[in-house]
C-alpha cells in the first residue's frame, strides 16, 4: 500500500505525458488527412477541416488587429489628456513661483 502511494505522482506524470503525445500524434495524423483541431463555438476542441481552422485563424488575426488599433487610439487619447493635465500643472507651478 505504501509503495502504491509513492508511485502515484509517477503514474500521474506518465498519464499526462501519454495524453500529450496522443494529442500531438493525433494532430499530425489529422493534418495528413486534411483535418485539424478546431475550436468549437460552444467551447472546447473538435475535429474540423483545414479550411475551418484557417478561417478561425483569420478571424482571430482580424480581431487582434482591431483590438490593437483600439488600444492605440485609447493610449493616444489618454496620452493627450494627461499631457493637457501636465501642461496645466506646470503653468500653475510657474504662476506660483512668479507670485513669490
């Protein structure tokens, strides 16, 4: 019984490794047959055609590009806004120094 408890982590490690290799080998076989792992709309992975996979990748690229564009616009707007605050603060400090 004690020996089984000591070997449990090794068994778990072997199971995870085997599962990983099975996933990779299955992906290679699927790819050679014109199929691939694709993300299901309801979540999880499924098997679909290479065209479906390529279509999903294109959608992800477009969404990433639009997200980057939106982030750039936000950072520019916030940069311009903070620049305005900095200028106001500098003018206030200069006014205080002039009055002293």
